[in-house]
């Protein structure tokens, strides 16, 4: 008998009941956990009776891990919102760019403890009698460890956006709102996801400092795995530290499997190129979501809001520059803008200098500048060694789909793991061997900063268009020429982003890497990070301001004289546009 084409089995859709049930119960369980954990953040609390430590009972570890994870994701949401607003304003507004980019250099150079010393009192006063104020201070500290790297990456993607996308946005007369969500965010999604993953790891790194707070001669502890490690380390209980490390490994692996791996696989849909990769990243969780009908149903409901939102937010205007403008009016506006900005800068500088003179005295400035120079030498050593080690490895991972499929989860786990959880173990080794923290501090700083280079190089190498790779393979380029003409120019913009954030992360990591404690023994390295940490713990506002100002001076000077020039070179010569 003749058979019909296609066969009957080809017309039968696969059953989605199991996927729908799994997605529904997974979402319900996540919602229940969020409500359950958030309820514990609003308990009664006063600074006078606040505990300075947490219980080290192993049975409390799951609850502590959940509280820490909730803080991390709240800070991540705030960081994404900040990134979208700040980076877009810096890339699209001509005058504000001159303020926002230098301000971003300064903000990323201010250590987490520098923000805490100013904001913790305000957050506590904002929610009197409730632990929510301290929770907000902790979340804000994690936010300051996450936001800057994502903002730099998204700003760079906006500045190096392909010219044809910009021209298409203008020809289609998209509004600014439509351009942002249909052009800007999709074109910057891959670097945003990868740097978001790295920023999330940076938040883990400062989890101990943001949960076991020591500010203005007061110590506060929030229920969390970071505070658990700090308490166990102070008690010299290596067994409980290792137990917390084990729980942390499970937590980091779970977050990568359930969140980051699906997100990196999903972001591949926004890659702009003429040919597809031989092997695209995959995720079991993403496959499950795609097989379920729940996301489709939610999309149909929420999709009805797109057109009304576009109409309502069209008031922001079209995404185009005016073709005609008055040079005299623009020049006058620039002059007024510059006068106001410089006036505010001079006023703030004078007030800061007077405050330092009244508190610490001007004789302290030379000493702090020398300490900054020592920490600067550690940062330069870290960046140079990290570049030599991780650029070849990052290119190898990013340009080999099979290697990437196996290595990316491992790299994600290593980068997300809070390296300062290992500080008690490393401190014990340093105490036993007698090695000075002046040298060991470089290793501790690298544990939190080197991943910025690796992740950005992987993202840059994986973003090399496959038609360029195939052309290089067909031309049989020698290995040296392949590196010089294809790989290094292609990854250069991503490397600059990774280098500038790695240097900023190393400065920030110095506050926890240049002074470490274990079982009552405190090791202190000579450097600016230890100076700021000691000033924050003792509540010396003058020394805190002086230390933060000197650190900002070094970071901004390095960025202006070195990294920004590389940034402009990357935009001018090595942008795929």
C-alpha cells in the first residue's frame, strides 16, 4: 500500500505535560522560598542589642545559604537596572558622558568598606527597629561589587555597536524606548550576560565583608553564609569553614546550572553573524522551558502590553540626532555646563581637603600616597601575570565549541566561588610557613580579580564571527599571523574591558587581601587596602576619606593615562562595525 508523506508520526507533537508540571512546580517553589526568606529580613532589630556573630550550628547553613543567595539576586536586579540607565546615559548624552565616565572610574575605585562607612548609618536610620535597614546596607555593599563591571561592558557594547544597526534604527524611525529594547539591549546581551556572571562572582567575593560588618567601632552580623565563615574563622574551627566551603560549592554549582547556564545558552540567539556555529551552547533547563507551554502563555498575555507601552513612552522622542542645530547655543550651553560642573568639583575638593586637615592632618597624605604606590605595584603585577596566563586560555576556550562546552561550567564555578572563603585556609598556611602577606597578598587579590580578564577574553573570542574563522582556516594562516591578524584584534576590545575591571577589582580586593585573620592571629600587609580596612573598623572618618581619595586618584589616573587610551584605540581600529 502507498504511504502518505509525511508519516503520521511526524505530525504528532511531543507531549509537554511533564515539562509544564516541572516548570509550574519549580516556579512555585522559587516563589515560596523568596517569600519565606524575605520574611526573615523584617525581624525586630536595634543596634544596641544586635549580635556581632552568628551561630555556627551546621543545621543553620541551608537557611544562611538561602538568605545570602536572596541578597545576591536582589543586588543583581539593582545592578542591571543601574547598568541600563547609567551606561545608556553615558553613551547617548554628549554632555553627561563627560561626567558619568570619570564618575564611573571613581565609583569602581571606591572600596566596598568605603561605601559602607557612609551608608550603613543612613540605612539603619531609614528602617528604625527593623533588620531591614542592615539588610539594605548589605545588599548595597554587594551592589557596589557588581554594578561597575556590567556598566563598563554594556557601555562598550553601545559605543561599538555596528553602524548598520544605528542606521536601521534611524531609518525605521524608532523611538528611544523602542531602540533601547529592540536594538541596544539585544546587541549588548552576550557581553552583558557574561559580565553579569562575573559581577555575580564579584558579589560572592565580598559576601563576608557585607554580612559581617565592622564599621565605626561596631560589629554587626546578618544571617548568611559569609557571616558563618567569618565567625568560624574567628573561632579557628577549620572543620566548619570546610563545611561552609562545601555548601558554597553546591550553591554555586546550582546557581550556574539553574540560572547562568540557561542564560548564556539563551543569549546566543542575539549573536550577529552570517554563519552559525557548528555546536551551539545548550542547557537542559532552557530545553525544559522551551518545551513547556507556560512561557508561551505568559508571553501572549504580556505581549499585549508592548504596543501600549511603546505609544506611552514615545514621549522620549525619536532615536536620532537633530540635523540642524545652532552652534552658538550649543557653545553657550557647553560653557554653562562646564562652569557648573567645575564649580561643584572645586567646592567638593576644598571641603574634603579642609576636612582632612582638621582630622588627620596634611602630614598623613605623603604616607598614604606611599602605601598606594605599594598596592599599585601589586595591582600591576596581578594584571600582567593574569594577562599572560589567561588570554591564551580564554581564546582556547572561546574558539573551541567542544572545549567551551566542557570548560565553561568549570570556569563559571571557579569564578563564582567566593575566593575569600579560602582565606582562612591560606592564612593558616602563611602562619605555618612564615610567608609574609606582602607577597601572599598578591595571590589573595588575584583570586578575586583575575577572572575578569578570563571571562571577557572568552566572551570576545566566542563572539568572533564564524565567517572570519572559516576564512582564516581556508587561507591556512600561520599560527603567528592568525594571532596577530585575527585573534588579538578581535578580542582586544573585550580584553580592555576585562583589564580595566580586573584592575579596579584588584584595588577593591586589597581591602580584604591585605589584612586577614584566623584564630586570633591577624596578618597585615603594607598597603592602602589594609590602611582603609583599619580606618573603617576604627571609625576614623578622616583616614577613610583620605584612603578612598588616594585610591580613587590612583585608579582614575591609571584609567585616564592607560586604559582609556586603549579603549579609544579599540573603538577606532578594532570594532566590528
